[in-house]
């Protein structure tokens, strides 16, 4: 059982450093889990690329819409088990205050802690801050420079 955050799942749709390792997680045998928040965060990562400043990172609107549709289909297939936000919010608020990090990221941390599961992120600053409070957080291979 592995809790993944949006920084990992977004790499399934946005080829970038760490995408290969993210796909390996998706194709692996471990059950993947995330707060419901991941639905919006990954879609937001995809749609944000339509307005990317760097031309090489920009997505055409139709490509972004197609990738979002694929993401929503993946969720409909229950490839990731989603945890209702209400079950995590209070602990996430407390963690956000304690580790001085965003509430959104702390939702994933709360999920992992509540399940005693490994948490995988591609967000190096989040990893560095959270590892002091939860030793089972792992940085996605190749994402050390993020």
C-alpha cells in the first residue's frame, strides 16, 4: 500500500523528470491510495500547462483536455483508492501547522500516517520538511533536484 501525491500522478500525463519512476509505481502491484484532493490537483497540473511560459512545456488545449479525460477515466477505474477529505482534514490541519507546510500536501501526509503506509512524492521541499515527522516518506527516484 502506497500513498502517492499529485506530484507523482501528474508525471503520468506530463513527461518530465521522474515520469518513468512514476509510471513504474502505477504499473506495480502495490495498492495506490490518495486523498480525493488528488483529482483536482492532477487536473490542475495538466491544465496549467496550457498557459506555461516555456513553449517546450506548453500543451495545446485539446491535448490538455484529452489528458484530463484520461486521468478521470483512470480514477473511475479505481486505479487509485481515494480517501474522503473529511476523514483527513483535522489531522492535515494539525500537521500543516506543526511542520509549517501547505495543507494540501499535509492531506497526503495525514493519509499515509493514518494508514501506516509509505508516502511517495516528487516534491523535494515537501519531502525534506515531512521526513522529520514521518520516516516512511520517499522521494520519487530522479526528483532530487526538484
